[in-house]
């Protein structure tokens, strides 16, 4: 097939989409498909694009997550230019909402897109929940209401959608009343899943990795830390990631007297993130909402049990008592009790660590690429008929 892949992320590791796009590009190219990438110049990654045609444009990713709104018209222009120069069997937006201004008449083959979350589809109409959970709640509430409308408009006119979890597919389909697009649930694959790393000495580190601290539940984790440290004073929390409202989390840590026990490590490249996973004893991310969470698989690959919440697609990855532990959202006391139990029970820890390594063997790049390739072929066949 001749496939055009449109993505705002390839080189970036600020979210799972960059990782997903790299795996997709490498996998499809490895199967002999002709690929053209429409990406920002800053996302050009030579080892992943040396077998592809690339149309790139200048774009500075710094700023808020809403930047995609301002770039959507430019994305549409780049896609129109690319599709006017050659015909494609499939045009695939790795983030379907980026196709906001892309019309069916702009492309020759089926217009497909990836859906990696249901945050906007499930967002409450009332601002009450936002006010409780986010320091920037007025702006965030307005943004979520706007994107909900735009996503519904965009998804409804696409030929097919690829969802990263069953829950994401069910929530988005119901909320947006999707009927036309063909749908596929395709879990992320993780590189090296067939070869879990050998046991390594773990350090007394609790690890959190995420870009949106509040949505990922960092305030809950910080509030749990005093009780954890009371029983396990040798531990410290390492927070990897960059967030526009990071100052609020730093102030909360200071108010809780955690200045010496919490390290805000900032943005780290992928290699550094994996190094933290290998060092950390436990990975904790008590998200308020989550589409899938590739970061849980990264932690499991490193042999770390995880503590998470039963929201979104997380239970499709984290099985309570098998490869990790699940706790309710916004419950710091229960989170602290669960973490203390895990750190104090060596048999429980070893059982969950073993289950974690076994889990990643079920999420292979080969399975992800194979199901995506079949979906592309089916969409092409339907469009041709």
C-alpha cells in the first residue's frame, strides 16, 4: 500500500503518541509499504524516516496542548499539497482530531484516524469537577467543551477510527453517536516485549511519569507521600515530566514538607525515562482519566509493579493483584495504605513483578502492526467498492 501518515509527533516522547507513531512507521515500512510522512520539521527522526518520503513544515511545539487547534489549518494545507502530488491508498492521522480541517475531497483513499483518549467525550458539562481537580479549571472546562464539539464533527466524517482501548472505543462511540466510521481496537505494542530485561537491583524510588500532573493524579500521590514516608522513610518520589501548572504541584509538595523527598526531574528523553524505570521500585500514577497508558507497560517491562486507578483503559493493562494494584481516584489515604502494603510484603512484590514482566509479552509491536495493516486494507477495499 501507498500510505500517507500525518502526525504532530514522531520524535517527541511527551506522550504515547510519539512512541506509537514511531512503532507504526517502522513496522509498516518493514512490511514493504510505501510511506509518506506529513510531520513538523522538529519531529523529523532520521532513523525512523530514512525509508520514507517526508513533507515537513516549521512548527514550535512549545506551549499548551491546545496548540493543535492553531496548527490544524496548516496540517490540512500540507495534506492537500501532498495528496495533490500523488495518490494514496490510505491517509492516516495518528491523532484523528488533527484532521479537523481535512476534507474527504482532499484525499483519494479512505480517511482514517487514531483515537487515543476519551477525555473530551466523557468530560462533564458542569464545571464543578474541573474546579475540584484543576488549578486552571475555567480555561480547561471551556477547552474541553470546545474540543468535544470539534472531535464529534471530525470523527463522524472519517472512514475509520483506530482506538487504543475497548473503553475508549465504547465511550467515544456512545458520546458522539458514531455510526459511519469503521472501528478497530488496537492496543499499543511495546518494543522488546518478547525479551523482558534481567532482574536488576531496584532503588528506594517511587516513580511518576506524566505530562499533565493533575489529570495523571500527582496531587493525590503527593498527599499520600507523608503516610508512605512514615513507614518507609528511605524512599523518595521522582516526578518525570513537564507541565504548565507544575508550580502548583511544587507548592503542594512544599506545603506537605516534602522538599527533600520529592524530585521534580523535568522533561527527560526516552532513554532517560527508561533508565528511571529500571531504577524505580514501584511505578505510581493514580490518574483521574486515562485512555490506555503506555507508561504502565514501560514500567512493567522494567520489572516494576504498578499502582494505578481503575479508570479508562487502565484495567485492560493493569490487573489488580496480578501485575499491579488498583486504588480509587482521589483517595490519598488508600493509595498510601496500598503502597505501604506493597513495599512491606516481599512475596506480594515479587509476584506482581513477575506478573508485570509476563504482561508485556501480550502487547507486541507485531500484533499492533498486523491489526493496523489489516484495518487499512479493509478500509481501502470498502472505499474502492
